[in-house]
C-alpha cells in the first residue's frame, strides 16, 4: 500500500547513503519533496538527486556538519526559505566504528555518542514539533557518561520523551555490564520520581537484566508464545 505524501516536505539526515538513502527514495516515491542532508561524497549525492528528479516533488541536498549548531541552523533556515515549512524530520545520521572490536580507538568511541546523541539533541531543540522526540534508553545514556538526573529532565520538560527503556548498567562506554534494576549505578527510585514529577504519560519497558544460571532467553520467549 502506497502512502500519499504529496506536498509534504521531508528532511532526512545522513541521506546520501545506506538506510538514509533508501528512506529518501521511499519518501520521494510517495510524493514528498525530499531534502537530502549529507556530510561527505557530494558527487554520489548529486547522482542520487538525478535519480530522484524522475519522481514527483522538488528534491534538493544540503551539506552540513551535524555537530555544528550554526550549520544545522543554516540548513533549517534554507529549508524554511525554499519550502516555507518542514513537515517531517528523520534523524537518520549515525556513526559506528568500522575497526574490528579489539582495534577500536577511544577517538572512534567518543565520536559515536557525539553523532548518534548530540546531533539528534541539537536538531530536536532547533525544530519545534509535537511529534519529534526520543526513546530514553537509560542504559545507553549511562554508558555514554551522561547524568540521567540531568538528561531526563532536559527532554522531559519539553515533553520529548516518547518511550522509556528502563534498564541500568555498571561501568562506562569502554566497559560495562548490565545489571538488575536495583543493583546498578543509577538511583532508579529517583529516576521514577523524575518521570512522575514531569507527569509523563508514556510506555516504559523494563528488561535487559542478566540471565541467571539455567535460564534460556529463547525458551522463555517460546513459553510466552
């Protein structure tokens, strides 16, 4: 079934390759005007825009460094000037180290949360939309070294948390273990109180606890089914 997105304006970050490129093509096939954001490989992006030109809509590309607030602000300003609005923002851009696990350097590990978290955070604060938010995966933010008692209120006061992955760890991004919910480095009672204080009416999923001796995750799934 084809979704009718005629006259919708869609900006997709990291749309020059991979999942972002496929997503951009799908939006264009549904009639949307697509803004292809990219950081590198301009020639490949230009070739992709030539492909999109055969589809409905007005498709353009913008180059920007997502960790630079001014470049992101300028990109949104150009979208506003060219189209008059932005209907959909897809925060697709991401980074994952390409080195083998044993060869990963700290620089690559540091870049991962910068692109995957900070760039999304910046975009959320630059574009106002009731439909723009995040999944608060507590263990992930904790592993990145973020203080949950500060990060959660930052998103919660803007009503930007749509789903909570309620889990905890011991350690940091370089080495960590998942724990039971009352046995990690986070005061989970305080975290629950924060969600209550901001009156968030959102789903919370409690999982990612250690597997005990004799337990089998596959068997437990089959038993529930």
